[in-house]
């Protein structure tokens, strides 16, 4: 068979070839000695990695006392310490399993030294497959990996797919899937099983080292120091005529090029200038009131990413004196009552108005005031005529109302006390910081999934709710089993919003239940 390129899987496959040979050769002493050599080598490697981690922790202590790095170090030191703590707990647990294996292989102490049946082919199968230790070990390794990635979003982004802890079950010698614990411990000599546990200890130490080094590097990333920061964004004019050019200039503080800010205007990248600022030029549209959102992303003096939003407002005039303006935004929203103002031109009685577009309707509510409704997405065209000058024509985009934020009760996703979570009775959706007030969404469907603590035997348990936002009996039964350490995911969330239209919320929300 061909060997995989991934080193850990290659080692496992080679080990299986050796184990097959063990069964055929009745476990020769030479092979047992080979496993002892590998196990001792892994032990030495684990000690070396631990020593390296200790040096990094000492550097952390130095940076905590250095005024130039203290503030950033205080942010990342607890995260590195958390990685060390959960790694140490798992390392000790793996060490305890080695002792269980030895005791299951007739452990004796002779002259102060441990002696056991290293070639015992029964102990590993009995303890890890027939017993509960195999499933328990897999769960502990899985929980460890999840906890390590959950320490910080940046850690998760960096190592989600690269932690040196492979939990995929080895394939059988026929290339078929098999239970995880069977793949590692079926008919495995005790010394080989102990070597496998040392291998997992090595994975833990390597995973800890990667995360600790990453946390330490975040302090060293601060390259530029400033006395103060100030995000600046301005336009060269606030009142223009149609087709005139407007320039928006934005930067950080005194326009230091070392800050290297990332600047976008309504999502479009601005042009970087030599002095560290940026500018964005565009032709203004037809008459009306408009705004541009300038987003400035930069690294502050503590090494943290900072984001500042600036709004540049401007008005485009009309030579004839006729002004068309959306009162709330520069867009129309689907299925809402969108206000529209048309003024000037020598008096309201002389102005005629048309609003055209797919699914567009409108009516006049008072002098110069209109309400526009749009049932379809696209573009609406407003045409205003005062009878003396050429008609004023403005194209206005029709956009969908933003999706709401779902929550269980009023609990923000993340860590939450399990007793507070179990007191909730449904899923709700809230539209926050939207220019129109009073817009409501009602949750109609969702899937409730629980895993982790309380669900170790089954892996996870789920229930589907249809036609309601309230927890049904299936969900309530699952919630009774939830406890500290349970992970809850609400997925496949569907809501009904303005116009009675049903939509699915992208992604999901998750909760980690705590004491």
C-alpha cells in the first residue's frame, strides 16, 4: 500500500504493520525493545518542548514588567496561561492511563522499579475497547482541542486546521473505517499502547507550544509607537452640483505612513498617498442628500486592531431649485413605507411626480411629502417636473431589509450560566441599529443541537421546531440534560419579516453553558 504524506498518519500506519508482525511473531523481545526506544524518545521530546514553553513563559513575565509591552502582555498572558493549564490537565490524565495499563498487565515493584507484562495483548483491548477508557480518551482529546481553539478568535483562525492533534480514526488494514479506540488499542501490546499514549502527550505539548508561541508573538507585533491616535476623514465639499467631482481624504493622526491604515469608502478601497493618508474620488449622482461611510482599520499603540467609522454627508443641488430627497436613507427598502421629499421649483402645486420601477407604488401624503413602497428588489426611478425646467430624474436602489440577530431568550451567544439558559423558552430575532424603528421579525423554524457534557454517550442530540419560536417538548427534554460544559447550537433558523416574507438566517448561534 502507499504511505500517506502526513507524518503522524504515516507513523500510525507503520505502527500497524509492526503490530501485525507482533501477532505473527508472538511479540519478539526485539520489537518490544523498539517500542521502548520510541516511547523514551517521545518522553525526551515532551520534556524538550516543555522546557521551551517555560522559556516563553519567562519572557512573558519580563514583558509584563516592561512599560512598553505591559498592556499588550496583560491581554495575551492569560490566554497563554489558559493553554498551559488545560494542556497540563490532559497530559496528567494521559499519564494516569499509562498507570492503568501497567496495573492491568500485572504491575509489580521489584527493588523499587516497576515491572509488568510489556507483551500483554489483552490489557489494552480490555481497558480501552471492552471498558470505557477508549471513548473517554477520545472525548477528552476532542474537548481539549475545542477548548484550545476557543481561547481566542485569533487562535481559532490561526490553528483551526493545523493543530498537531489528529483525531481521525486509523483505517483498518483493508482500508475500511473502524471505531477510533479499536484502531488504536485492539490486540495492542501494553508497551505499544503506552507508546501511543506518549504520542498523544507529544501532540498535546506541541499544540500547547504553538498556541503559547502565537500569544507571545502578538506582543512582538507592535512595531510602531505613537503618542496618540486620531482617525480623520473629510470631504472637500458638502454641497455640489450634479456630475461634479468630490474627494474624500482619510488617515490616522498626523498621517504617519508607518501606521499603514486600511481605508475603505462604502466598501471600496481608497488610494494610498505617500504621506500615509488615502483619498477617494467619485462623481456625485443626481440631486439629493447622501452620505459615504469611511472605515479606517489600524493597529493602535497597544498592538490591538482598532476600527473607526466616519460618515461623510453631502448634498447634491439642482440648478432649477427642485430637490428630491429620501428622508431616512439614500435607498428604498423592500416592503417598508419609504418617505420621499420633493421641494422647490416655485411651489408644490406646480410639481408633478412619478416613481417607476418593478413592484413600485407611491402616494402623496402632504405637500412635498410622499411614501414609496417596493415589493421587488432592483432600482426605482423618481421623476420630478416643475413645468419650467427639464425633469429631474434620480435612480434609487431598492434593497432588502437587513437580517435580524437571533438569540435564545435575550441571551447573547457565547458563555452563559446553564441555569439562566434552561429558564428560557424560545428563540427570538432582533433587528438592531436599523434606521427604521419598529421592524419586527418572528422566528418560525429552527434546529436545537446539544453536545459535550451530558451527551458523551450519544455524541449529540437534536430536535427540530417548526411553525413556532417556542421550545417544543423534544427541546425541553434535551434541555433537562444540559449542564455546565454543554454546547448548544441553534441552526437552520427561519424568520418572517416585513411583507410576510420568510427567510433563512445565514449561519448559526452557539452557547457554552457554564456554572
